[in-house]
C-alpha cells in the first residue's frame, strides 16, 4: 500500500516540476519576444507584428498556467487568489515577475514539504 503512495508522489512531483519548467520557459520566451518585437517596431523593421502576436500568445499561456497553479493550491487564501488574478490581468509582466520571485518559491517550498511527508 505504501508503495502506491510513493509512486503516486513521484508522479506528483514530476508533474509539478514540469509545470514549473513550463511556466519559466513560457515567461522567459514571452519577455524575449516582446523585447525583439518592440525593437523591431521602434526601428520600423518588418516582422515586428509577428513577434508581438507571439508575445501575446505566450503571455496568455503563462498567465493561464500561473492562474491554474494559484487556483489549484489549497494553501493560498481566496482573497490572495483574487488579488493575483487582478494583477495578472492588469499588469501581466510585473505580475509574472512578482509571481516568479515571490509566490512561486513559497508554493514550491510547501510542495517539497508535502512531498517529503508522503515519502515517510
């Protein structure tokens, strides 16, 4: 019976780490494409529209991913979830940076504690 719990917790950790890497990659690529698009737009070079559309799509990807992590967590209060939702809608780049450096480490730390408890 405990073998099933350990196997499940390993799958849980792998799934959570995949989400972490997915958010990081989507956020970083979104910011890079935004910078490239802005430089191309300012210099009136072709291809700016493509990069800005790609930025919009990648921004939606990391916002949806972050909000699914936030709303899937039992350790975050409802008012904090609403605050993060409003922040992501209004200030998506700033919210992404704040989420990455403030809330994410807290969620990962709590996940590691939960993972260690299931190992015992």
